[in-house]
C-alpha cells in the first residue's frame, strides 16, 4: 500500500505542477489579461504567433507525463500486483494461487488432483457437477493462467495440472 500512496502523491504533485506552470505561463504571456482567459484563448484559438516553441513542447511533454502517470495509477489499482507463479517457495505460491481460484475452478483443480493431475474433460464435467460449457470455460481460464495444460484427445480434451502446480499441491 505504501507504493500506491507514493504513486498517488507523485501524480498529485505532477498535476499541481502542470496547473501552476500553465498559470505562470499565462501570466508571463499577457500580464494585463486574466490568466484563465488567456488559457481558454490558447485552447480555443491556438497559441499566439510569437509563442516560443520550446514552451509549447515542454508543456506537451509535461502533460503526457501526467497522463502516463494517471494510466499507471489506474493500472495499479485495477490490476493488483501478482506474485510470479513459478518463483518462490512452492508451498507459499500454491496457497496464493488457491486463494485466487473461483469455487468452480477449485472444483476442477480438486478433481484433477484426486486423479493424479491428469483427467479427461468429459469426466471432469461429471465429477465437478458442471455443465459441458461451464467446464470448458473454467478449463480455458485455468489454461490461460498457466495452471493447467490442455491437449485434444478425440472428442474431448485431456486436462493436466501444470508440473509446478501439481508438485506444489503435494507439498502442502
């Protein structure tokens, strides 16, 4: 949580810095006019002809930095930091992964684990008490996350727990 606080403080400071620099720039360009009027005029009509190019470029770079920071904060909030599945203590890693599984995913993993880590998808459907479509979707989600490996076998799939996951389940 400390990283998030620091990131938010930096984002706030960058935004305030951008606002202050735009306000100072407006005051320098036309001290007799209202700064807000100058800023609105720049947005509506564009910069004046005698406007220095480097000021425009530096303002644009600063604005892009603020926008990139905002995207970073949103990414940080929406997609929480995940531990690497493969590295670290196997027992600890598996417990982290198991906590992130949905109930249906946990059912599929438990069925696979009880059958030595490999089982046909049509039998998983029956034992887990899921529909064929739901089983297919759950297995696809687990495969996308690197927890299971799927191979086509006739009119069904052979689903296997990945080696790192299967070994970690037995360490617990």
